[in-house]
C-alpha cells in the first residue's frame, strides 16, 4: 500500500517556495474505478490528504465529466 501522506509530505518538503504540484487521480465511482476495481478517493479526501501533507492552497475538483480529479 502506498503511503500517500508521506509521499505528499516529501513532495512538499522538496518543492521550492511558491512551487506547485499537480496530482491526477480517478475518483471513486469513475469508469476507471469500475473497470480496474481501484479503491480511489473522492475530491474531499484528496484535498484533506494534501492538507495533511502540508500543502496550504489546495484545490481538488473533478474534470472530464467527473472522471478525473
């Protein structure tokens, strides 16, 4: 299992001040999740995990007809 919070904390640590990170995921209930039986997140969980990883300005939204976070 991936340690998402630990990975995000490390990404936050190595980013330059003012740096940005883009994370793309398939939300729970998406076609990708149904096809591959992935146990993914919803946008609120992604935002919360990013904040726990130390990111301050967080935006997690779905795009592409709700199929991608």
